[in-house]
C-alpha cells in the first residue's frame, strides 16, 4: 500500500488506524529488538496496519513459528493477506480485545512475544484495561511485550484532548517497563518494553525511569 493510500485510509478511519504514516524502519527496529524472536514459537502482533513490522518479524522468526496478527481495519487485513504469502502468518480480522478467544480457538494458551501498534489513547478506559488484561493472561512467564506511543501522547476523554500517561497504565500490568525515545519517526515515538506480566492490575505507584534516546 503506497503512502498516499495509507493517509487516505487514516483520514477515513482514524479511530482504527491511529497513525498518519507507516512506521519507520527506526521505530520498527526499536519495537522488535527486545523481543525473543529468534527462538519464538508463537508471536502476536496487534494492529499491523500495512505490515511494516509484520514483514520485519517474519524475517527474524524461525521456520516453524506462527505469527498471529490482529487487524480490525478490513482494508489493511485484505492488504496483508494479498501481499504477504508466508505460511507462518495468520491474519485475524478481529478486535484485539478478542485475543484470548482467538488464541484458544487455534489451540494456543500462551505466546512467546507480542507487540502492539494500537493507538491506546483513542480507546476508552474500559477498552484499555480489558485489552491489557487479555495481554497479561496470554503471555508466557518470560515473554516480552512492546508498545509504542507518539511523543505528543494525547487521548480523547469526555470529548476533549488530554495527555495520556501510557507508562502509568503499563506499570499496572507489568513488573518492569522500560521506556526509550525513537526520534527518527513521523512523529517521534516512545517505545515501551514490558516484562513480568501481572495477573491483575495493582494500585501501587511506580516511579518512571529516565528516557533513552534512539
């Protein structure tokens, strides 16, 4: 899908696209670098869009691995199926909140790694917490989850724009959350690397770490 088509889709359905341009190779590297892809058996990608990160992951996964991608946008889902002819890829046209149901349907209980390009700032609080609960329950003990957020970090609440604290949300579901900045992306983005999934969201506060520039 060319850049103009991506922008047109973003304008037509920004709620599901959540981006103004495909991810850069720098953001893709920052998202994939922490993930244990070399020996993974089952990996999940949430919100693959046009498949920039999907293709990069397939280059790194073993021949017998499975990559499950959840894409709610029908045009992007069709694009992935028609342009990536890799038997390891399974494109699931469903909301990410159906993660556990779709994994169970395919005989999987846990996954080895997961990355998300979903625009959590555009979700309601209920949707965010439902999604992160599903993610926490689906990850193996030593699995790693990565998520990015544009530097402006906005959310819609009560029909108004406000600052969205992604780090504060993620530390409620993971024991370790590391945050870096990738400047060479449009727009620049935070990348969060999450380990040690919690089975429930605690209410204790955790101090934010220092930023690392990429």
